[in-house]
């Protein structure tokens, strides 16, 4: 069976991957008249409990798509009381939660809540679950996908939003294994009512010898998302849902600030995942195929920008593809890569460096503290960036695409 998208626009887009990047790209593309279909290998759209930050640079874009009220209803505002601390609880400095204009566009989100908001905005027929991609081919007129269930799809452009282990990435670049960071992250959710004195809007980070711990609110503040980052010599497969050892987690932060140890006393279960990223790829596109999100620029979570950069990718693609002909697609995708990687290469590198700061891998902790405080200027630039404006400028900069 070949799936034929509704022709609501001039272009047909097939998106492989129904995560945050894929669903936000579908919404951005449909907003600009591109007929976007999402193909997800899981039987249902959803994700186990994990928190994610939506920062001003991507929330600005989601607001323009009409998601402001829906995100406010399920997100948790992050602002007052946010700070960096040493492992003993002494304060290093505040965490920036606004852009340079003072707009506090920062939410802690449960991933499942965010996915639900994005999925509900799409026509039901635009999301095909239980579609695991197993094949890709293209020619001068179209691109084609094959799925394990026997279905196939044809489109003018294929967008690989299928994560760090992307099955489509090898069609763009030679296969390279992700790089292991040497860090395992334990994460989980805890009801805020168990910690009634916890600061309502606070994102808090504690930094110690080779490890760090963070907490922020999600789901209207009713839940606290915690993550403990600890070193390990055991390289394990990437997983968001592997059961973690609660006692091992608590032991890793023994003797830290009582706020950390007190929270961990309340933890009953947790999950872990091993942290991987990639060096910048030599290319993101090949003909009618484009990589997006972790498939293009997998990064460590130490800036909280993975999902945010994926959202920016989708917006950039939507702007550049709007109103174009199928014959233009390869040239448009080249422009997309040129626009986006100037930014994502920097964010990838800074995420690595910020992990070193958080884990105190500095000869001088005074230097670490200075860099943590001075990073406010970098974050202002990060949050002020408007990918839609940048993409419009790239689209209208006078270059002529092939007719």
C-alpha cells in the first residue's frame, strides 16, 4: 500500500519520526502550506516520563503556531529562585530564565504533554504510527520510503527526525557511531506535594566533583523533574526508559546539600540513560533527504537545547519550502543546512563545555564559577535568536534557486 498525502499545498513532505522534532516540523510545514505526513515506528505517539525545557528561542516559534495557551496549560513556568549551587548548597549565581528583553518564555514540560499538544494539532490522517522505516530511495522527481509493515510512501522531500540512531542518516553520510560521554543520567519525577517547601518556579543545579544534579518543575508545577548525572566506565546503549537503581543514585550524592539528599530520600523508582552525542556531521542533506534534530546534530543535554534546536530546524525548513516547486527541493535543503549548522555547531560544542563546568572538571573552581556566571551573555544570544526571521532573511537574500 502506498500512502498518498492530501494535496493541501504544492509540496509533499514525509517526516520519519514522531518525536518533538518531527511533530513540531509537521505543524510548522502545514502552517506554511506544505502537506506534511509523520511516520512513527511506535504503535502510539507518546513518551515515558521525562522532563524537557522549552526555552524562549523555541517557545517564540510555538507561540506563532498557536500553541501558547495549550503549552501554558500543561507546562510549568520556570523563573524565580533559579540558581547554580555548589554541592554544599552555596550559591554560585542565578540561572537566566529570560531573553534580553526580559520575556520569561521558559517552561518545564513533561515530554508526553508536549507531544500530546503537538499531535492533537495535526489531522489524524497526518500521523501514521506502527511505521518503521526500512528503506529509502530517490530520483530527480520524488523520494520514496518503505516500512516494515509493507506500506510505502512517496514525497517531494523526506525529513529524517528519527534521532541519534537515525536509520536514514547513512543515506546522507557514512555511518559513524555516536560518541559516549562517560556519563550516565538518572532521572525521574516526584510529586511536589512530597516536598511542600520546594521553590515553585525554580530550576536548580548543584555542581560537584565529576557529577551534578538538577531539578525543575513540570506539569503546572505538580511534579518535579530531577536528573542526577554521574560518571561511569560502563558504556551502555542509549535508552530513555531503562530502570535505574534508586539506591545507587542516592549513594552518588551522599553528603551533598540537604535539599538534594532530602529529595532523593523521597524517590521510589528512577530511570537512567547513557549520554551520547556526535561531532558535527560533514553533511545533513542528500538530494531530497534532510536530517533534523538529533539525526543532524545530536548534542549532550547540558544546555537543554536538544528539543529546542529540533524545533528551530523544522521552522527553518517550513519557511524555506513555503511556496516552492518540487524541482527546487535539493537546492532548498542545501540552503537549510547552510543556515542551521552555523548555529547548531556552536550549540553542540557549548553543550559539551557546559557539561565540564557542571561536573567541575576544572583545575580551578573559581574559573568554573566565573564561566558559569559569564555564560549569561551566551544564553541571552541563544534565547534572543529568531529562527523564523533568520530563515526569511535567508530565503529573501537575493539568491536565486533553480527554476
